[in-house]
C-alpha cells in the first residue's frame, strides 16, 4: 500500500509530533497546516522542474514529472484532513490484519464460548458434555442465521459458514480427554509465539523505492566476530553460544541504527549435536557474566538466561517468530524472559518484524537461486 506521507516528503510521526519542539504532539489543525505546507513546497519543486524540462524539450522528463505531480496531488487528497487520515490509518491496520491472518490463533475454548478456568471443577466426562452442548447450541444458532440470509447476499452467507466451520474445528480439537491433552501439549510448545504481532509497516522503506515486496524494506544483516561461550545448564546439554551477526534496520519513524543480535546456539540432545540460529535483544556483556572463578556474577540472571531464554521449548516456540527469542527483564518477582508477556514491547515488535522480514528475504533469494540453477 502506498505511503502517502512519504510521497509528501514526510512521515506520520513527523506530522503528528513536532520534533523541533521536544516532540510535542500537534493538534489536528496543526497537522493539517504542516501537511499543506509540505504539499505546497513539493508541488512548487515539481512545477519548477517541469518548467526546466519544457525549456530543454525533454518530453520523457516532463512526462515523468507530470506523473509525480498527479501522485502528489492524490496523496495529499487522501490525508489532508483528520477524518481522511483516520480512514487511511484504519485501512493500513486492515492491511496489517490480512498480512498476519495466517499467524493468528484463537483458542478452541474461546470459539466455543467456554471459560477454560471454569472447567477445572468438573470431571472429564462432564467437560465432554459441556463442550458438546456448546457446540450444538452454536451450530443451531448459526445454522438458523444462515437459513435466514438470502442467497444473493453471498458474502454474508460465507461469513456465517466460516463461523460454523470454526466451531466444528474447535470441537474436534478438544472434544475428548486425549484430544485436549494433545492440544495442551501443542499449546505449551507455542506459548512463546508472537507471530501475530508481525507488522511490516513498522519497518521503513528504501527512499523512492518502487518495491512492493519485502525487498524494499530497510533491513540488512552484518557479520559479527565473537568468541564462543560455554555454559552449564539444568539438562546438561553442553550448551554453547556465539554471536554470528547483527540485523540492522530502520523503523517507520525513520530512526536509524536499530538492531537485534544474531546467535548460533549449539547443544547436545540425546547424543546428537543440535544447532539453531536465534535472535535476541541482549547486549554482548550478557554472554560473559561469569567471573574469574567461573561462577555466575548474578545466579538468578544466569538461571533465567540459560534455563529459560535458551531452554528447548523457548527455542522451539521462537521458530514461529523467525527465531526471535526476545530478551530478559526484571520486576519485583525477579528476572523473566520478555516472550512470557502477552504482548511484546514496541521495540521488540520492530526487532521481531525486522528478523522475520530478513528470514523471508533469505528464502526469496534462495528460491530464486534454486530456480536459476535448474
């Protein structure tokens, strides 16, 4: 989707916040004036360039500038008022929802209108009956609604049919004790997944880029030279970790020099060496928090770092995040990994998105290479 702010030579952040006045938020009227000024300035530049092109009889350049002028006018018309900007932002959010739809997951208990915690006081047989009753009630409700919708309202019928399908699929996931157990085990593996927070609009585009794909995003990888550190953990995995790279990116506000570190994690599981690449929000000092006596400087931090951040279930679940495993924070209860939170911090959302864009770009390049080699 076209970034109308960029067409006008600015950004949403620059419009909403006055960077020359301690980032004070502008009123809607001030935003209107700022955008009008940017529009008029750029329009004048284009018209001057058109005059030069006419004088030189450069028809190709003149045609190019006329296209830029129409694009500029269209962009300004789309965001010139607060109401129009709100519509544009809502449209962007709608696009975002479509992009991440493949990652979104809703609990089968929620689909069936069941509070999972309320089931703890019932036996397995009683739970089976509750699930069956809710399924039957919902199917009856939506089937009746479907019958009342004329066939000419195709989209409405499709929406209700999709809900009925979701109810049936949810029921299949948790209808018996064994199925619920299997579902819970799968949920445990995916408890640190934040793929639904992936949002490519958080990452800036290359200036004047015509790219509509991820190739146009300002994300790059740099090699990193680092020593390999060995650690003892609760599962005796012979854990080793080494920084191998840095993913650098620019966020949607234009802030540069943002990054997330890339690590190679090697360990031994069931006699076999296993290697994963993970991405974490950790300064390099976190890899060497061991004193000369080979004892942790901060035992609680060490335990969280080795036995939680680099635990097998964390690494496995992070694969849906492109390998992003977040970082470590501390509250009154002690250290915890940030993936445990319901939502990532805005900075972490940007980092994870940059990582996932880079991984997808790698896949695209590899696929192109494979096709060319055939």
